[in-house]
């Protein structure tokens, strides 16, 4: 350990109060100086107390791992003060944003595919853990530091994490440059951990939020509506499944693992009709099977079970919105965000169907950036 750091640690007095409120300039400067010098700082969160270190300082990370008795290959979690940190991850941003919108600030760590700049030393196998803690004092400090910071629970590996500053001082006081006292941790248990990436939706550590709730939040229930539900909307459903599967890194039948459900319907459909022959032929060439499709009419119950519904033309949008109660109209949009209607191929030759299919493909591609 460097002499300067040892001197800093040896001067440790009593823990410094940190309220669950925006911190003072003086406290931020003091914490920033300690971390910038390579020291470790104990910080409160709503879950447990954490040991903080600069994420871009090898010596500080070594000291953190030594305190915990942790293998140098084990990843560490980047702690942030704003959801905007997710912009540093390229893959599956919409899913991560939906999860963060609902559960951050809070006890959920997202292990995301990608390594933002400055986090190379704390990532593992191409994934980086990130969390926005709900303690406003700690988040306020993090927001004003000019370098990334990781926190890991204050405990030796295999031991229970500590949940108050007094216990931290008694057990590890000599290891810290500063100990910030936020009172007893409100939750008293570590955050849940979800690994999210192409091909991966895995709960690494159980937390307060169930896997089913995480899945429902991350994914979307999508509906596609044309007139009779025999050609355009079934093709849109199939192409949407295919595009989602490509982005999620799974087979189309596995998109439900990420919380996605896709269906189609017709504004004026007669229930039970098969997909049109040309639609079946074209989608077979896409690797999609419409042979078992049967038409269904769009009902209010169907619509309210979905997150977003896409009409293939403006009249479809109008017909669907007319069914919905006040305040729900925004869930129905035109499939093509550029405002173009998808032509109706019914009664036409295969090439007319192919033209409609290409229009749907282009519209789905434009919409898919909102989905996954």
C-alpha cells in the first residue's frame, strides 16, 4: 500500500454523517480527494454499506478486493447517479431503460452487455454491472465526481454484509480513508442482480423483485392489426417476432424469455380464417410458419392486454382507438413511423403480396429500435 494512502487511513476519526439528501460541497470535495488519491471510502446505500473505489485505478481496486478477500477476476459494480449512464451500453438499451425507469433508483443491479469507457478493469466477459442507489446522499456524491466509482458490499467474502457505520468502523475502520454514516441501511440486504444481453436474461442473485416482474418490465406485449387478419397483420406479427429474435439473440419462439409477446388481429375479422396462401408462401421463405394461423377480431379485452398496438393503415388506427376508454388512445399507432399506410394485397398476385411484405419489413425495422 502506498505511504500516502496509509497516512490517510491512519488519520480516520469517527464516521462522517451523510443524510439521505443532497450532500454539501465540502463533503463531496473530501470524498473526491480521498478516492482520487486511491483510497477506499465507505458509503451508505438503501441496501447495505458499500466500499467505494475508483473504477479506473488498479491499486484502489486491488485494495478493495483485498479488503473483501475477493478474487481479482471477480467483477465489480459501477454505481451511478443518473439513468443516462445506460447510454454507454449499445445492446438492448430499450429493455435496460424500461427496467431502470421502473426500478432505479433502487435495489437492482443490471449486468449489461458492453464495457463503457473507464470500466475496463471492473467488467468481465464483455459485461459490466451498473446500479443507481436510492440513497440521495451517496448518489449526490457520485453525481459530482469526475471519475467512475464502483461499490461492493462491506464484508469479507462469504460473510454477511454490514448495514451500519458503527459495525464498519469496528470491523474495517483501518482500511478506509473515510466512512460516511447514513444510519442503518433501510433494506438490509444486497440488491438483486439481472444479467441482460443478447441471448441472456438471467437472475444472478435473487432480490426484492421477482424474475417474472423483471421480465414483464423489460419486454413488451405488441399487437398488429389490419382488416381481416389474414395477410398484412399476420405477416407483421411474424416479421416482428423474427426481428426481435435477431436483436435478442434467440430463436423466435424464445422471445418470451425477455418478456416479449406478439399477436395479430383484425379490426373487422371473422374469427378462424387461415392466413392467405400467398402470405403463407412468402413467410415460409422467411423461415416463418403461418400455416396454423387463424384470424381473430380485435376486442377491447385484447387491446387492453397489450402495451402497444400498431394499425397497418390510418383507418385501422382510428377503428382501434374508437374502442378504447379515455386516456388509452396513445397505445395505438400507425405501424410505419413515417406515416405510410401498408397496401392491401388481398385478391392480388404474389408480387403484390411481396410488395406489401417489403413495406411491412421496412416499417418493422424502423419500429424495432423502440422495442429492443
